[in-house]
C-alpha cells in the first residue's frame, strides 16, 4: 500500500517525532512518503527508504505566491491553494492519506487528496482543536463532511469529545498512544544537574508562564534549599525575560532556571534531572513525559490536562488540581526529600513506559490498517 503522511511541522517535538516513528514502522511493509509543511531537524532522521516531499510556502514561484495571496483574501482562508509540488503528490498517488494532527487538515483541499481514504491522527486536546478551527474559520461539522475513515486519538478525553460533541461513531475512533524511541529504555547513570525538568515549545498551553509562579511557592516552602530547574525546547525570549523579571521582582533567590533550547539529545538531560514535571494546561499525551518515565523519572502534572494524568496517578507520579501551584511545589519537595517514595515511583515509571515502545505501537497501528484498509 502507498501511504502519504502529512505533517504540519518538522521540529523535534511530540507530533513530528510520532509521525517519523510511524513512518519508520509502516515503511517496513508499505511504500511511505511524508509531506512536511515546513523545514526542521526531524527531516535529518528520515531513512532513505521513506520519500519526502518538502512543501514550503517560500519555495513557490513569485506568480504562485501572489496568486495565493489573492485567493486567501477573497476566500478569507489561510490555506495555500497553488503549489508547484502538486505534481509530486499526484505522482506518488497514495492509497491512504494519514493526517498527523488537525493542523494538517487544510492540505486535504489541495493536491486532489480529498477523495482518498483518510486517517487522522489527533494529538490535540479539545481546547486546541476548537482554537485551531476558529483560527481557520472552520466549523466542527467539517469532521463529518470530510468522510474520514478512521480517527486515531491519544486519550479518552479527546475520544469522548468526538463522540459527544461531533457525533463521530465510536467504531470509527481508536486510541493509539504515541511511541518513544527504544534508546530511552537503556538507562544512563549520570550525576544530577537539575532537580526539575520541563519540556516543550514554550507558550500558554505548555504553562511556561507558570514557571515563575511555581518558583515563588518553592521559595516560600524551602528557603534554605537551592532548586535547579531546566526547560528543554523552544521558548521565546519574551517569556524568558518576563520570568527573569518576575523572579527578581519577587526576590526569588533559591530557584535557578536554565532554558536549554532545542536539543537533539534530550535523553542526556532527562538522565541528569531527578523529576519531570508538566505545567501544561492542555497536552493530549506529552511524549517527553513518557520518555522521562522510561528513564525512571517520576512525573508531576495537573489533573484534567491530558492523558498523562490518568496514566500516572497513584502509580508513578503525582497529580495536582489546577491551578494549585502551592500543592504542586509541595509535591516536588516530597519527591525530592522522600527517597523511598521516589524509588517506588521510579521503578513503576520504567515498567509503565514499556507499553509505549515502537514495536508495540507499530503493531497496534498495523492491526488498524489490516482491519479497515
């Protein structure tokens, strides 16, 4: 079978990495092509047996770019309608199109893909889906109009949203959690540089603005203990400046926050950190949390913020009611101080993470394709 995977971006973050691993698994028995809608470091990981179509706005001719601007204004839609890459897409002639997130939906209206068999792999929470549709001027009923054959979601919150809010039949929805690279199951024994690690592309959804507020509570609860915090991922300098200003304004002296930027080797920094926390307000299934679990790191997150909370609660981490940052800080100090509890959750984290290995998730996806396609 010829499978085209459409990925809206190419960073080394959750959804693009999941698409890459999905392509690796599917390419063992299918002809696979990935279409990327922008450039990024994940392209460097793609094996030669997988074809790549690079669909970037600035690669079109001047005529095409001008025509696109005119069409966008007339139709009040931010999608791109003219592309010199359509010939490559039509030449590949896929039997199946897999949209890797709702952000890939606009591309369906191009390259004559709307008539193909379609799977959509949704990594977003309902909040993010609604926000994207409002931005694009779409209505949620579009999911029914597109005649999507199968919806893959990563947690029950999103599944219930599609069943109850959009009336998608239950038999068209499968839960398929993301996979992680097998290298995370090989431990690295490194000296701790950081007490706390966070990860992700900085922003409101990821809770970047809550870092300084969490630091206020840590300062109040443990004035005599120095806490080293690290954030991995792209964070705009405006956030970094604001956090630094707030810490100085509040007189916080015992929390040192390091923004490490985008790293190709996140495994090392996870190994150098004692616990992994997520301040995300809406993150369907944060892949970095699972990677940290595989390396034996207990997790702390907010209840209701995504699939991680239900996965770890009463097992390998602590779940806090949003937005109780004082309780969040207390949970951090509990895990830093109670080695028995830490060791128990660490072992359980490694055990739970095994269900997210590439082979297992690849087999689950293979079963979906075998059953429905």
